[in-house]
C-alpha cells in the first residue's frame, strides 16, 4: 500500500494485478488500475499525480492517476520487481528485484539512467534518502548496500544484520536507517516453521547512516516484512509474519 503525501489517497495492490485507489477519509473507491500478471510493489509520486508499479511480468509501469492510463513501460529487469521507489524530488524512479539489480530511471519519460549491481541474491527492498542523494537496498544476501544516486557509486555495505532482509527505510532526517528481516538463522527459521516454537530474534536493526554503525536491535517473534518511520522520526512501525504490528518509541 502507499499513501499520497497529503494523505488523501491510498493505493493498494495484490497478487491479482488490481491496484485500487481509495479516497481518504471516506474510503470511497475512486478507481482501479490493472497491471497484467500482478504488481507486488507500488509507489506514488511526491505530487500524488502518478503511480509506479513493479510486476511479476518483469516490467514496471508508470501510470497517470487522472485517467489511470499507462504513461511508460520500464523494461529491462530479468525477473519480478519486488520493490519500487520515487526520489523525493519526483525526478527519478528506482526498481529492484529478482535479477539482483537496481535500475534508475528518469521519471519524466521512463528512460533508463543506470544499473546498480552488487547484490548476490534477490533484492526485496529499496529506499531513497530524504534528500534523494542516496539509495539503500536490502535482500536475500543479508546485506544492506548504500548507493550514490548521481553516479551509481557504492558508498558502503552494512552486514551483521538479519539472515535475510525484507525492508529498509530512512528516518525523515536521513541520519538513521532501519532494516527488517528474519528473526532467526536458517536452522532456527526451519524449526520455528515446523513447531511454532523458538525464542524471539533481532529482526529489526537501526543503523547510523554516517558510518554504518549498528545502534540498536528490536526483537520480534517472527520475520519482519515491512517497516516505516513516523514523519517526526520518533516512532518506528513494524509488521511481522506472526500477524502483529508494533510501534516503537525511538531514543537515538
């Protein structure tokens, strides 16, 4: 799901390929968009006028919300696009996924700008920093990679976190990065899936962006698939596969 910045529109997608657009606060369905084959990832432009969807069909699509028609097809990925993002200034798009690459596109017309390579396995999540100068990515290779958007240079690699990483998010001031992933290692995960038992694990980690230092860990009983900071940066919301949603007060 994704909100527009003004909170007046909510977009929601699922495996059926239908993207619903809901008007807030009366929750009236304003319209639908159909991404062929399904769209596991969506993102709304900063001005709320366009939507980017990443698909199982290896194609990302850019839509105008006024007429809900496709404006551009972004082709190049060799696999599902699991995560898509807009830069804060609305000038660039980023897509990433199964083919282990991150692709940067020009938002005006969907033209490809550069390809970022370095992950060894599937990429699950990408996020622009608040100033748009940096991009963070996390995936199945258990690393977070930081990239400079202007030229695609790799700025750093954060390791020592969860066994797999499913979500990354910058704090509103850009000083902190949160990551969510598996609560346990491979053996612990298999045992938990078989028995439902096992201790809690450090599924969420908070990193200092300036030097990549790990600042804190948050325990969950199961894997964390999504997380986000509050607009003032004082709270972190996390969603886990155990069915729970948690809100944490941060003192960093």
